[in-house]
C-alpha cells in the first residue's frame, strides 16, 4: 500500500493501542515546520484532558513503541504532549518508488457501485451565467475524482425544460409570430430571439394576469400532451440545449445524459396517486403534500409539496419522480448514490426531496447527497455582475479569462498554438479559483489575480507541471535516462513526501466532496518542485544523480498532471 498517510496513521493507532489508550481520533497532521519532522500527532492532548492524565506521559508511552519501529528515523515528544515523527529516508524513497510503479499512483481503488452525478442544472432559454460555473466545474471535478478511485460515474445535466416557464415561452413566441400556425413556430426561433423573448414574457406574465392565465393554459396543454404545444416546445428545447452544449464543451463538462424535468411527466402522474394510496402523501387544503419534518430539526422543514391545489406538479415533484426514474432506467439502475451539485441556497429543497424519497422507499442504497456551494462574488463582495450591472454570461466570463491569459502566455515560439494555450491557461485560472477554496464559502471573481503565474493559482501549478515536462523532454533529447528514485538532498526528500500525499488527498476530497483538497495537494507539490528546481540541478548533475532525479521528476509530473486532471485542468505542452 503506497498510502503514506494511511500507513503512518495505522502505526500511530497501533502504538496508542499498545499503550492501552483509545485509538479513536488518532491521526497525523503534516508537521508545521520541517525541523519538527514529517508528521505531528496531537491526540495525546485530547486524551490526557479526558482521562485527567498528563498528556506528555501518554505521548511518551506511545513514543516508546514507535521508536522500536525502524520506519521512523526519529520520534519526539514536544511541548505539552505533541508527537513529532520523522520517517527514515529509505522508507520515503521506497514508498516513492512504489508510487512511481503504481498505475494508480497509489490511489486506492474502490469497489463501489457507480455514482450518479446531477449537475449543470440549466434551464431552457436562459443563457448559462456565472451561477452555472460552479456546478459545472465542481461537478466535473467530482466526476473525475470518482473515476480516479475506480468508481464509474453517470452524469446527468437534469435540464430545466418543463413547467410554467415553458408555457410562458411558447405563448410569447406565438404572440411574436401571429402569422405562423401553432406547432410550427418553435422551429423558427433562433437562440438569440428565444433568450430575448423569455425575460420579456416572464415580466409580462408577472404584470398582467391575462398573460399569466394564457401561459398557465399552455403549460397545462403541454403537460397534457397537446401536439402543437409539444412540437413548439420540442423545437425550443432542442435549440436551447444545442446552444448550451457549446458552453459545456467550452468548460469541459461532460454529460452522459441530457434528461430533464420533462422526462418525469409520466412518473409524476403515476407516483402522486400511488403515494397517496400508500399513505405517504396526504391531502392538505386541496394540495398533496408529504410531511418530512423530523424531531431533531433545528430549523423548520415544511412538508414537501407534491401537487399544488391547482393540480400542478412542483420542482420538488419532478426531482422526486427523477429519483424513481433513475432507479428504473437501465442507464442508471446500478448507481448506488445520487450526488447533486447545486447551489447551497437549494439545501432546504433537497432536504425535503431526499426525506420524501426515503419515506417513499425510492432512495438508492448508498444515499442521496446534496453538494452545495456558495456564490461567486465581485470585488465589491456582492454577487458577481458585469460592468453594466447585468448577470455575467458564462461564455463572456471564460472569454475574458482567455483574453487575459493571452496577454500573459509566451507566444513567441511559432510551434505554439497561442490561442489553444490561452484557452488552457484561462480555463485553468477560472477553475482553480473555484476549486481551490472550500465549496461552501463564496469566492471573489478577480481575473487579474486568477490569471497570475505566481501564488496559489491555476497557471502557477500548470507552469510547474510544464517545467517538469520540459526537463524530461530535454533529458530524452540528450539521451539521458531515468533510473530509480533515491533521495539524497532534503529538497528531493520534500518533493517525494509531497507526492506521496496524493492518496490521502484523494480520500479526503472524495469523503468531503471537496476538490479543494486536491488543489491544496497540487499546490504543495508545485511548491516543493520549485524548491527542488532551484536547489537540485538535474541535467547538469552527474550520471547517477541525474538518472535518480529524472525518476523523481517523472513521478512529480505524473502526480501533478493526475491532480490537475482531477480538477479538469489541462497540462499545456509549453507555456
Ligand atoms: N434547474 C434548476 C435551477 O435552475 C437546478 C436543477 C438542479 N438539479 C436538480 N436535480 N434539482 O434552479
């Protein structure tokens, strides 16, 4: 097992057990300073407090066991009862060689059922905007993270293509083209017209009860299967989805399924009476609801609305029906867990839907998870807007980042496709800014900072990776070959230690649906590489040393490019 952190934690737990101490919560953290060693363990402090014993005594007892283990070069008790551990160099080198030889780079392969990822969540006729960025970027990263663990994924965009918004839109296009017969209007509507008409229609319906009644009637007709309404709707849906697919491609979000709310209609019609008959849903003042409050709730969780008093299904109804459909569809039936990457502001909605699904016996075996995220803010701390004060379109946002990147990248080499390079770097900048912070907090969209080649940025880490690749390429050109990793210089050892944290980073990222764990890891490797690069000549070193350092460079390149892949970030050929 190449899992360095797992191995150390295992040894720690055994040593605590040998000293007759509880092992719960016993784990290592990276040493805060290199002179303290590689790892630190603070568990004796908490245990001492609980047992009213001197933590230093407890730590000393544990240290005694650990010192007998030849894997450790030193074990020290420091301060009020910290344990400082340093691994033997030979152990680090051996693990690094093992990692280099492992096709998964030591990442533990999980034998879990496929995971369904529901992300993107865009709506017909509404252009993708900055709010969709996080779902696409985090969703794609989680998809890759699971794949890196050997877990199959099925991704579904869950298109918002049903409900009142569609009635509003169909009514609006028919009004705009009174000469065309219903059923033939939708096919003539280009994306620009659709995107212009929809907000107008929504505003008109809000202001004018007659327009609203018209939209409702059309929605009802559509849901009842009216052929003309279906035809116009289908054309609008197709045009909008085709346009949005360009954005998905642009940001590199890959979907297996383009199902939507509309696909649930038949199931909605079936489950409402079924849930009523089974006593899971109940009638409440003309509506049909599912009570989902639990005694331990700290904030009120109102009943889930399954059918409004006018007979209409809700957003929650379609989500519940989607869960039923996923279990029944061959494409998704094997999925054990459904993970929804959606704005944290929808957390109450998902609490209701998930509880209703469990009550109805529809939840998949490994559960339902809402992976929420915070808002993208402008430098003023408020939700990000364009200079004109409008909602920022995703396409423009990426365009701006690519333009900024184009100013920075070196296009002097005619063999470099500057446009492609700028796109890779611009996207890396945006994705890194998004994925390197905890997903629940918001972050500030500051292009200037994101595109910088210095500091904790995507381009910085990309650049580190490119530099390692360049060393390897020059070595190949000079006929130099890599041998086996051996660690003499402290900067070599530090780089190997950084690489060896990959499996733990993947575990932590997967457990917390937290791509920032991967970003933290990649940044640490990039920094360790920078130090190695300044302190350890590679190509200019003597034969044996050069060969060993090339092997270490190969490992660093493999590890870093795998981490960037998990973040959906490309590694350019040159930068
Ligand atoms: N279309 C929804 C919205 O714009 C998001 C859908 C998210 N996914 C889901 N299964 N509810 O708010």
